[in-house]
């Protein structure tokens, strides 16, 4: 009888423990500034997304993570999974540092044919390829402190074993030699690695993910070189039935609105060399707060992209406490054209619609000096989504404000033919001299109607204009949620349509 009561009490204690942990998690997800539709770890620092792959019906997101600090320190690979790229499950740390160094950015592939020989008992492995950064070597003045290592998983990415003969690609004595992004090239039956090397991208090939041969270099003197090149990603995209190749290159600093940003090139890749069609500067996101953006592997004919939602100018000092930094919404990439040049278009994946719980549509509005539309929307809350459409020869400003008289302005300037995000009075801005700024982006579309879709979260806004031709991401830190929405214009501007969506939290 005593044993029976012991087990009964043990079950009760376990239930209480689970409930307390659940309450703790709910509370952590409701902290000030905590995003409600964007992924964040439960606590501590996060930067680059890494190793994203779709495998056995699950999307895996790995990321640069400090397990024990809310600033950059002891970088490991954090881990989260999702069934729809919208709702996320946080997982334990996937890969920790070791004697070879910290675990920097990289990628994960499904080695379907076990080319690496790391599979066992008929199970093909997932293989992670990442940079190891040796802090001791760096501090001693050596230049060979970044090398490429691999790890493998035989249980779908839950647990990882490091390869015994790491590193598999040693630095030739170059300080910036990192961020391997790998894919299987069917045309050559080889693995292709894109690697960031100071001011260019080096391409390597391998038949087994272990022995690598250098094929070519790309980028010296091309595109933007305001800072070091990082986190490359090479992948095919189709346009009107023709296969093109996109090369993403993240640069820090040098972005269009200062600091870090993701540029790209469109061209041809023959298995060894990448040749761009144009070397003009192009940015996948013109806002100040998208960086290190790369794509998921193993997603068939779709290309899904996610970026780190911050900027190296101030990422370590943004005014959050238990957690620091987040990721953009997941976006689907496609190819478009503007003035006879190819561009990459980015739009939130369709699954984001699952968060819409209520909507209001307003038509034939006239935006003059100040039009308060809050009273026309029954349940304006944050997070939310707003779609707006108007004729090109209009100026339109959407102003979100709160009880603290803080304001976030987003809009279109017809004279300059550009979009903007003004966060100069958006809330807390004094932690860095370059935060209280107006960011601008060009309009890359000739249509007579201007379309803007806004996703407003607790501490960020994302602008998708003209079906994703121009994208801007900006973080913000209002002292309270914005609770009013105003439309304004330099002249009387007709708004064809404005639609508001209330969004539920992913937590």
C-alpha cells in the first residue's frame, strides 16, 4: 500500500513539474519585446541560421547560439524543428564546441547514397558541415584558426557524432575561411561547397564530403565590398522554364542602410565556375535588420529562405534581457525581372496564413494629412498584418503609434520612387547612434499600382512590396504595443484597398 501511495505522489509531483515548466515557458514567451510570430530561443544569444534541411516531413533550423549568455560567446549550434516553417519546437543544443574550436556557421545535407560512409545498418546519414573557430590560435596571432569539420546524425538530426578525423578542409593560412554551404550537384555527381574567403567565394567539390578539391573563385572586385564576405549560398531557381543560378553573399558591413546585409547575384554555374549575368549591387532585403540569410536544403522545387533579424552594429546591445535577437519570417524565393534584369523576389510562405484569426477590409479611402483608421478596425492588436494598395502617383505613410507617443512610420515616396521605414521615434533608440534612422529601398517594379504588405510584431516590422520585389526588415523597441494606425499623405491620395489581419501567436 505504501508503495502504491509513493507512485501516486510521484505521478502528482511529475504533473506539477510539467505544469510549472509550461507556465515558465509561457511567461518567457510573453516577455517585453518577445516576438510572437518569429522564432526565438527560450533564452540567450542567437545569430546566423545554419544547417537548415527538410527531412522525413520535418524542417530543421540550426543556428548560432550562446547556451549560457545573452551576448556572443561560446558559440554552438542551437536547434529547432517545425512541420510548417511557422510554428516551432525548441530542441536541445545540437553541436557543442570542442578542442578544435567554436561551432560557426555551416550547412546540413542528406547523404542519401552514403557517399561519406558514415551511414550504418542501411541508414543514410544527415551530415553537418561547419566552420570551427579556434579562439586560442586567433589570440596567438595565427591565421589558420578557421577550418571546416563535419558531424553526422543517424536519428534524423536529434543527436550528432563528430567525425574522428576533423577537420576535413584545413585553412591555407587565411583568417576569414568559413561558412560552408553544401549541396549535391546532379550534373557532376559531386558535392559542391561554397565557402566565404575574405572578399570572395571559393567553390570546392567532393565525392564523399571528406576529401575536397578547389574548383574556382568568384567575386573579387564584383558587387558590394563594404565589408568581409560571409555565409554564401548557391542554388538553382527557374524562370519561365529556364534554370538560373542564384548566389547569396552576406557582407558586413556595407549594407544599403549601413551595417550587415544580404546581397545576391544571378547567373550560370557549370559545376565548377559561377558566372553572373550582372554585377550590379542587389539586395535580398534592403532593411537594416536582415543578415546571414540562407536557404533550406532538400525542399524539392521550392526555395525557402530565412535570415537573422539584427545588425552587427548593435546586435549585442539591443534592449532585451533574457534573450537577444531573432529570425525573419520564412520566405519563398522566386525570380522576377525589372528593366531587363533578373531580380530575386521574396514573399512569406503561404503557411503564414494559418496565423490569421480576424480581418477587416476598407476600400476607397482618401488619405490626406491625417486619417485615423483605428476606429474602422475592430480588433487592432500586435502581432498583425496589413495589406494596402494604391496608385503609384501617390505618397502614402502608415503610422503606428502608442500611448507613449512613440511612432513607427512606413511608406512610399512617389517623387523618389522608394519605400521607407522611419524608426527615429519608434521607442527605445538610444543604445546605438545609428539605430534611430530612416531606412530606404528602391521600387523595383513598373506596375501602376503599388502594393505593400506589412507584418508587425512586438519588436519588428517586415515590408513586402510589389509581390516581394522589394523587401525591408527592421527591428523596433516600443515601450508599449502600438494601438493606433494612421494614414497620411503629402497630398490627397486614394487608397484602393486596405486589409487588416489580426494574427495569433506561434507560442
